C-alpha cells in the first residue's frame, strides 16, 4: 500500500521539503493554495504531525469545520474528504466523476463516507474544487 512521504516528525513540511517530494506537482500545490486564498479567504490550513499515522498532514478548515485533509506522496498529493449521509444527494447528483461518486457510496466508515482525490496535474484539482463547494453547501 502506498504511504505518504512526510514521515520525519522533525522535518516540518516547508516549501523546500514540499518541492523535494512533490516534484512537478509542487506547481499544482501552489495553484491550489492560491485558489484557496482567493476563493475561500476564511479557510485556514495547518500542518501537523500525527503519531498514529506517522506522517505530516495538512488540515484545511473553516472555523471549526474540517474541509479536507491533505497528504503528500512522491510526485503528487491527495485530498481526503469525509461526509455524512446528508451529503448523499449533493454528491450523487453532482458533476463529480463516476469514480468519486462510487467512492462515496462504497467507502463507509461507520456513519462517515470518504472520497480521496489524487492530484498531479492542474486538471486533477477539479474534483477537489467541486468537493469543497459541496462542503460549503452542507453548512
């Protein structure tokens, strides 16, 4: 199974560290961060090392609501969204790709359902942007 690559608790994921691991996907990371600042200025993000997963994760939030988690892999990053049952109509009727809708319907963790998006190229951000919109509609 593929593992995130930010595993050194003593190495904070600054721009240089991100560039080392993301490679060409670092430009996409920067595009995503710029998009968030411009379109969602009320969002904030924070890197934190999680001992249970032995990895650094970026938690994107709006006030106390978690929007998504972001993990870094070699040459890509992944956004992970978690939704309750009440998101089903919004997700199944959305313009998300079939694979993301299937993730939602098949990946159940108790009452929570997860959707993960692999991001290497700018076009890969489209699903993440749509999932953020869905999170915003669920307030």
